[in-house]
């Protein structure tokens, strides 16, 4: 495994258009995850170009709970776009990051629960969001020098 510096920018969901059917709205939201899955795959290919003689086994993404991304839809889209490609065996790992705040008064960092951003230590409402909206490539696990049959096509 080696560090990956490629980040993915979070997207903001769009409000449904007037008169849009529920199915059309669902498809539009599904396309959001398809674009993210495609960006992850592009980042993997870019990173692999920098590390010849390696094969990616698993890619991990870090998603904040406020990023408005459906994990199941993202996984489905990712699996759909790698199917029947040289990366068909690539696994997707998803780490969900909770919304965290830092108190401006006492400095305590804490997880926000039930939308209550009050500091649990000093009860101040002067807090700042420090995580929970991420969407980034967290890691890429690789096999070196073709030492694995992962992704290899059968000769039979």
C-alpha cells in the first residue's frame, strides 16, 4: 500500500425539478454516484500509471456523512463500471466519517449527534465543523511485479 494524494471534490445534491417523476429523480441521483465511481476509477488508473509493474487490489474512499452519497449506489456503480475490464477484481472500501466539530471556547473536538453542535464539555454553541463532508481517495492497495493472479485472464 502506498499513500495517494488524489482527492475527490464533494458534489452537492440537486433539488428535484418541478414535475419530475420519482423514477427520473432516482435515476438523476444514481448518476451522481456513477460520476463519483468513474472519478475513483480514473484516479486509480492515474495512480497506477505512476507505479508501473503494480496491480491495484483495493481502493478506499473516505466519505463524510454530510456528503450526500448513497454508499450502496456508489458500490453498485463502481462494480458496474469495472465489470469486464482489466480492473474487474478491484475492490472498493468505503469509510464513513462522522460529522465532527471543534469548540472555539475550550478546544474540545467531538462527534455531532442528533444535529446538536453544542460542546459536550463546556456547552458552548461556538463550534466549527472540522470533518464530515469529505469525499476523498483514502488509499490504494497494490500487488507488485505480477506476484498475484488478481486480474489475470485465464489461458484455458
